[in-house]
C-alpha cells in the first residue's frame, strides 16, 4: 500500500464561551487542521492538528514530496523522513508528524479491520476517565456562560460534575493574581469535597497556571493548598530548574506538558527530577506511538503519566482515547477541552461522557468518521472568521503575564475595565 495524496482543511468550531488562560484567550472557537491521507487501495486515514490557515495547509501539501509513494505502515521511517531530531531543530515538524501518524495508524486499522489500540498491544481499559476543565470564561454572544466570580466558578464545577460525572477537577489559572486564584481554587475544592483531605473523599483537584508564576509565588501557592486532595501541581513555573525548586518546597506531585515534551527533556528530568507526572500529549510528543514509548520509560522509572489535552476535536480525542486505553501506568484522569465544544466534525456528533469517562472507540482505525457536511460548514466558518491570536485577550489588550507579575487584574474590582464584558 502506498500514500497517493495528503489533504488539509482548516475548520473552526464554536465553543460554549471564550476560554481565558494565562497567555491570552480562545476567542469563542477552536481552529484546527483536519488531515486526510489517501492511499492507492482507496483507504483514507484521518489526522488533526491545532491551528490552521494557508501556512498550515501548505505545510501538509509540502509533505507530499516526502511521502507520496511511502508505505503508511512504515511509520518509524516516516518519522525520520520528516521530523528527525536535527531537522526538527529548524522546522519544528513534530505536530505535523503527529497528524500524519494519526492518519497512518487509522489507515492500518481500516486495512486490518482492527482498532488502533489492538495495533498498539491491546486495550487495558474500555473507558478513559477525564477531569473537568475549569476556565475563567467571557460570556458568549448571547451573554451567557460567563465564569468570572467565585460563585460563578463554583456553579460551573457543580454543573460539570452533575452533567458529566467528573470526579477530578482542573482549574486553569494564570488569569488573575495568585492570591485571588487561591480563593477560587479553595472554593472549587470545597464544592466537590476535595478539602476533606486525601482518602476522605473521592474527588480530587489540580491547578494549572501555565507557568506564569514566579518560583516564590508558586511555592507560596503550593504550600497553601497542600492539605487538599490534589492530583498534582501542573506547570506553576516555566523551566526545569524552576520546577525543581518548587518541588523541593511543596508536598504535591509536580506535573508538566511544557518542559518535558520530548525524550531529551525526559532523560534530563530522570537524571535530576523536577517533574513527577508527565502529561503525554499525542500532538506535542509527535504521535500516539511516541507517547506509548514515553509511558514505558515512565513506568520503568516510576513516574506518573496522564493524557494531556491541547484543544481537540473528535479525531484527536480518539487518539487520546486510544492512548489512554493501552498504557498500564495511566495514574490520573485525562484532560480534555472537549466538553467546552458546541459541536464536532465527526459522524454522530460529540462523543458522550458517562460517569466522567468516555468509551474507547472499537471501530477500525481510530474509530471515528468525518461528517463531511459538518466539516464543510466549519471550513466555511473559518474562511469567514479567520484565525485569532491565541496569545492575546480581546478585552485585555497589550497584556502579557510578567514574572513576578504586578499587573494582575482583580475580577472583583468593578473599576477594572478589563472585566466590563458586554
């Protein structure tokens, strides 16, 4: 079997509301690139990558000079063709490789009438648990779904717990001052019973400010939440040494999806541990297989792992489920932005949560199919709306996190123009 063509289509799919984070905002939608790899046997595999537009689509068109005629079963050879370590220093093709790997595994599963998890060694669980993902949110176009005050945040976590059955709850911080967000995080923990201490309640919490705290801020924050039933303290600071300093002073496992996203960084972490839990992202690590390899290293050396989310639609969610199904040391509930989506581009619509988990697809390949009508609809929406600057907040112009930060906003301060949301 040979690859005959590679196609890329940018879509934008609405969110329930704009999601705020330490570096900016998701402006009410996700922009994703849907990749289709065609073969001479009439089998087409699906992939997905974050971002999009002409440059992303052109990158995948350029991949045809490397991969037309290539056997999709030779995935390891493909890795060296387009994203070997030296070349990736200059062109950063890791995420492109991931989307193409997804598609090749999808092709092989369809060819052999087997789900990807069977190709990877067989599933160890039928369902993958997920954490709620709690964001500060601007109201949507209808003026609904805002999350700004503590009461709104508490109502939000209770709603997600009741609707989807989550028992692990992640708060995305880095938007307001650490001292303010500490009150929110404690309120979340109290609302779900995670303030009763480890072993006294099944619900757990985790905090992720996207690495924008100073080390001293992170130590103070971490020490202030040590008594809660924490999963881990995710990326409170940026950099291996900063994470190591926090770990020295805080009795909560540290976790990252920013400073350990490749094997060279993983080896450095093993030699002088800064991170206890490695968050495996099928895109950032360069594919499902790379994540499985990393999970094996972590299993051997007794580091925790979890499945990370980078703003997925159904195709990438399927890769996360296939990964979560096959790794024996999945220590924590996976992340997902998925419940914030208003729609999806796969047949049957959005996958369903039950008791805080999603069933691992058992169909051939990734187990999902493109809804051509939906993809066309959201491709046209992208052409109309275009991209948005991920690292900017539309109602907080020119703001960037400063470490240590003396320009944090206070969400309760009515004098602050950044919270006047129409």
